[in-house]
C-alpha cells in the first residue's frame, strides 16, 4: 500500500539513467562500504530483507554492503538520516510503505520529502495477514464479520500504533466489510503477538513473517490476506477480495538513495539488487514470509510510487486516520 506525489523532474532523470547498465564490479578493496539504513529495529521483516540482499550484493559488487539500523518515529529517524546524507553513493535507505505512504499525509512538517530521494529498486510487496484466536475465534471472514456486527466496536485488534500501516490496512478492510472494532496499540509485533496469544486480543493484523509461523504453529488462525493474490506459501488461505472485490492492501520494501546520487551508482546498485532477488535462497526465504518479489528498474519503482500515490492518498484522506 503506497503513494507518491508525482515529481516529474526527478522521475525524468531516473528514466534517462535507466538506459545504461554499467559494469557491476568497481575495483579496489579500498572502496568504502555501502550502508543500507533500515528504519526499524533488528529482526523485523525490513531488516531481514536488507541483510539477505546486502550479503548477495557484496558478492556481486565486490564492495562491502552493510546494514545499519536507525529505528524510531514511524521510520522518520532513518529516512531523515538518508535524506540528509551525502549523495556520494555510499548510503541507501530500505524504505517501507510507512515512509512514503502514511507519513507525508498525516505528519505536518515532515523532515523529509520525496524529492530528497532517488528511487533505486522496488524489492518486494506484501499483504498483511488477519489472524483470529484458535479457540473461540472466528473460523473465517464471514464468521468474523458476523461476530463484529453482533458486537459493534467491541472486538479488539492489535497494531503498532494508529498511524502505522497495519492499522490503516485494518481500517480499510473494516470499511469495505462494514464492521468496526477497537484498535489496541503495542510497541512492536512481538508485544502485540504476546497479547494475542494471551487472549487479550480478538484479532491481529501483521505481516507474513509473524502471521505465517503463528498460523503453522497453531497459535492462531490465519483467516485471510489483505491482497488480491493468494500467498504462495499458504495457498489454502483466502484473500479479502473474496469478500470485498478489488480490495488489495499491500505494503512494500524498496531501496532509495539520497537525491542527486550519481545515476551510474543508482544503476550499478539496481543491477546488483535485481541479481540478489534471483538468488534461490533469498527467493525462498522471502516467499515463505508471504512476500511477492518485485525488482525492475529505478523508473519502474518511481512509476510504482506514482501509481500508489494516486490510489492511496484519497483513501488515507477519507479514513479516520489520526493526524499527528
């Protein structure tokens, strides 16, 4: 689930850059490392994607690619750091949908803007899994809707905060299904998962890295994905489109560089990142976590962000998402 304000000059420059494919190897062990900044704490989905890709890109580029976690403030701390970094080809951001989907709409005076970044490559897109309690919880979406309508506003679900993607995703799903529930905020997926397992929550909405093992370990029932497309690793689990046609709520991970980063570097890293996504081990790991592999050119990523903006900005404006 993404959005972007169209910025033609930046996108035009990236389109021109996309015409060339420079050599990947850049000589010299003396070359400074490339740092991928992850705006989340270690161990989460964004961190895992970044570390898998960094390892493979190091081998491809012949230059160390390392990961640095700069979590906090709904990804703002890490994003601002990269936006202000020197555009010398040594700093990247592994952004998530939150960074360019929600924050620019609901946070006044955001300390970064889209023009501060140069899209490099869209890595993956992914839906969120909706879980119910294994004992006594709804067995499918139809039962969930019936239970929620019987107790309007009383059923609970956990999120990482009212302005996070999981909450916005649930708001969108509930709007389409015609139900209301009460959101309860926790600090991180592990905290809300613990509350869910303890029976303190009726429902949970989380990314696949948490949803799938919870489902497979029979700690919760995965009743739907928020995507139009079924997730390959859980083909038995339906999507919300079966109950709300056209509903396709996706987040994403993608690499961005500071604006004015040289086009040859953007293309060089783009090629290495695309090659990383072809690695069988990486593909298996990400697919098993419920992610859809993407890849493509910098211009593809820029176009994706533009389309997402056109789709999601009106939705975010309409939904009851708190404005900070």
